């Protein structure tokens, strides 16, 4: 049986899971693939740091050249994270004809085009399944199993930290800061949680997914981003009253010939399948023109779920070593960025919560300002707030972001407006 040698760059949470699978399941993988996969070397920063049991310490090296310049190593696996030096290492590996697997979403979202171009030129494979939503097999599914479809839309809960926080706020009526502190104590949120709670992590993943949906690259700055740090338990309570739950939703879709890509807190109907995805779980709903709706649910992070995606990529590459590289994998990452169309081409329904003075004429003024922008109100609720004030909550009919922003700017300027608390998208999933 032919042996395929593998070099691993990084041995943190994901890397140690990959090393464990490749060590423990070597016979199983040989039976399935017809190749003996041999983990040859592991690049680490510190050889003496303690590692999970079962990883041969003789494999560790602190010298990247020992892996990148080893002619016998055919597949390089990058699980170190960060842009530099991961990018240089992968370009060097590709340049010397090695196939590459990476779990690095930020690297692919920022430099995917450069890396896929290099892989195409050097006729090697670059596989990225683990870069999005850990254990969910979404990339290969979109690229291969759904290749017969035009992908019409993708709606995803692709950040476990924010889903944990929103789920706890919904179930227990607690405020964001309190739940965040608890998530940090349990290890579900980082000490600096900005990437997760402000939506940057989800934007990286959506950049990769939307290039598959749109069949063209997208630049990070083209993706509209709003985090969850301003969501209050009061918004969640109103959402419930109106029949919705709030999720940090990543959306890539085509509507009326225009593309949109956004990550934002979104109210979704309480009976929609994505509404029951709670805790740290991820889920992605795809609509293909032939296949219709398909939903994936599972663990989007963690050592073994992410290692599952990485090692599946390694096995797939091993079984394709005798063939020319699969051109399907690179195609969506090459060429000009997608054209998202003019800002008023996309319309959504919105929930707005405003604190106003409670006196005659206020409702009329706000109604007039909305009407001036041609914004029609679908649902309206007014509730007594602190003395002299009232909380006004309304959900609009579909309106462009631009028109909503203009109306909100004018409402903000009214003397009677105390505060605009929240503006949250509403997604009803109607065609
Ligand atoms: N921080 C991410 C999450 C996992 O909370 O889903 C890694 O992408």
C-alpha cells in the first residue's frame, strides 16, 4: 500500500485533534482510502509544551523548513491560524507542488484568491472544509454534491459564541453583558470577544460561503456587518410577542437579480427550523434551484468536529493524488468580485424600538416621517415607559436600508425622541 506523508503546521486545539485522528485511525483510513496516511512532522512554537497524550513527541519540530522543504511530504495541513506566517508557509508549500489543507477562515477570506490562483498554477489541491462551521460538511457539499444547482440563498447561524449568548438571553431573560461574562467563564467566549460578538468571525465565514453561492469572490468590505452587543432582553421579549426569535444570521442571497451578503441580528419566525438551533450549535440552510431547501446542523467549532473536516479533506486529496487537481474547488475564488448592485436594490422588513415623550402628536409625526420615505408600518405597539415617556415599537413592510436610514435620521431629530434603542432586520423567508 502506498504511503502518503503529511506535515502538520500547528498543534493547538484543532491540530491536536487532527494528530489524534491520523494516529488512532490509520488502519481505518487505509481501508477506506487505499493509502496509508502518515503524519510525518508537526510544526510547533514550543517543543516542551505539554500536549494531549497519544501524539508522538518525536514528530515535533520548531523549524518550518523541516516540513516545507521535505520532498517526501505531499500534503501540508495548516491549523496554526493568523495571516502571517501561515500565508507564506502555504504559498511556499504550493510553490513546491504540495497539496494543502487549511482550517484558516481569516486567511481564505482575505487571501483566498491569491492562494487558489497559486494552487491552480502549480496544479495542486487547496481544500478548506474546516474553514467554515467546523464539523458541518458545507464546502464540499456546495462544491460537489450541489454542483447541479444554481444556489439561490444561504441562511446560516455560523457563530457558536453569539448563538450561545442569544439563546441564554432568550431562555432566561438575562441581559447581554451578564450572559457574555458567563460564556467567558465557561470558555465559550474569548477573553477578548470582539471577533465573535461584533460579527467579524461570521463575516469571514460568510465571505467564503457567499463566493460559493454567488460563484464569484466577494470582498470582506462588501459584507454588511452588525454584531449582537446592542441587543437587549427587551428586544428579545418584543420579538417573542410578535412571534419571532433573534439570531445572528449570515445571509447570502439573490433577489430580483441582485446579490446581498450580510451578517446581522435578525428576527426569524419562531416556527422556522433555524429558530430552534440553540446554544453553541451552528446550522446552515441552503436553497438550490433543483434541490430546494437543505439544512445542516451540528458543531461549528471544537477540536474533534473541526479535525473531522480537516482529515476528511486530507483523505479526499490522498484518493485524488493520481488525478489532475479538481478545478471545481478553485473556480469560485477566482476572477472579479461580485457586483452587489445599488444600495436601494435590497429590501427587508425592520423592527424599530424608540423611546419618545408620551404626548399628543408624537405618533402622527413619526407616521408622517415614515410615510414621507414611503415606509409602510405592518405592526405597531406602544407601551408606557418611565414617567412622561413611551416606548414605541413597530415592524415595517419591506423597505430599502437607505430609506429606513433616512427616516430614522429624521425621527432621531424630533424633539420628542429620547432614544432610538434598536433597529433589527426581520426575515420571514417568504419568496
Ligand atoms: N469563535 C467561533 C464560534 C468558532 O464561536 O463559532 C471558530 O470559528
